């Protein structure tokens, strides 16, 4: 048995001990395969029904677990995404105190690029989208490069739970910052069950691309330029990281609700609720920009 290090796109590294058979971990979700034809828990959206009609019913493999139903081209892929989704869901819902809705969410893995492209055009979605949500439904493009990103599923599950808490009112920086930060932590824990160690290298944001704190907080849609998008993602995550250091992870549930209700500016919330000094936002901005301007490596390859 040899130790292998697999270098992945976007600065990700997966390192671990591989054997002919992967160990079965107690924390992995149990699921069962079901037949699509006549299945009782049908998805709600026209988009989901359109996707299901994109191939014959007997070519879809459907699996279900406690909180999710997955649809994919193979049983392996349907079960794989369920395991990752349940693992992340259990952790983010417990951390944020989100009660069980009693309804399962649907995960669709679209492996035909032509179908995905037609779906983007049909429903007027961004052509470069790789995953999306609609209420209790999530759609994933089965893209070879994206599949190498180990936090992809966990990232989307964090978005999914935040949507249940805040709906459309969640600030964009908070949505992406939490999904990046905690999505990575949950992915790292999930892959550790199989003895794999994840490491990621986050490149520095060029000085000219750095945003101010008000620019990050006021961003209501993704920037148009790829460099600006990368800067926004990195700074949103560093902002969440800096806030976690100041308020503690246990305060996030109430903090998120206050931010989504837009009760008061971030600075007033930090000073009034958490007793931070009046210059808290100024120091927060310095910290966020300084962190974003340097390389950060998480884990040890």
C-alpha cells in the first residue's frame, strides 16, 4: 500500500492511504436504491421534471437517505453524492440549530453537457453555472474538473441550509463566505473518514483587485470579471473567518438571523451585541484585506 498525493484543480490536494477496498465508516449515510417509475416523492419544479425527461426513466438511478433523494446515471454516483450531502447536512444543521423539515430534498446529477446547456438557456440561467438551487432541489453539472473539487457537494449543502434559514434575504458575502469556509471544513472531515487528507492552497488576491469592506458587504450580485469574482469569494471567506475569531462559532445562528433581517449595520451589531470596540469594522477590514493579500495553505500535505 503506497501513499498517494493527488493534485486537484483550484489549488486542492487530496492525500491519503489507498487500498483495494475503501473502509466503511460509521459516519457515512445509509441509503437505498429505488425505482424512478411510480416513485411517490416527486420533485416540485418544472426544471426538475424537464431534467428527468431528458433521458428514459429506466436510465436514471435513484437513491434515498434520511434527508435527500438523488438522481444520477449510475448507482455509484447517486450513492456517492448522498453520502457527502448527508454528512455536510448533519453538521451545518446542527451548528445552526436548523430543525428537520420532515421533507427530503432532491439532488440531480446532470452528466450530459448538452442537456445542461439547454437547461441554462431554457430557464435563463447563467451559462457558466455549475450548480444551482430551487427551493428543496439542487442541480449539479457532472463536470470532470468540478468533480475533482472535494468540497463541491458540502459547499452547496451549506447554501441549501442557509436558504432554509434566510430565503432570498441572505447577503451574498455571507452566503458565499459561510459556504466556502464551512463547506471546506466538512469536506475535510468527510474525506478523513477514508483516511484521506485534504489540503488547499489559496493564492493571494492582487492588490488592485482587493475590495473594501463596504464593497464586499454591499455586493448583491456576482462581479462580471473573473478576477473580481475570485477576489470576492476569497474576501468573503476571510471575512467569515475573521468574524468567527471575534464572535465564536456558537454565535453564528443568531448572528446570521440578525444579518438576514438587516436589523442594523454590521458595525452596530458587533459593538452592541458582542461588545466589540467602536473601530471593530475598521479592524475587520484591515484583517480581511491582509489575509486575502497573502497565500494561505490549509492542511499539511
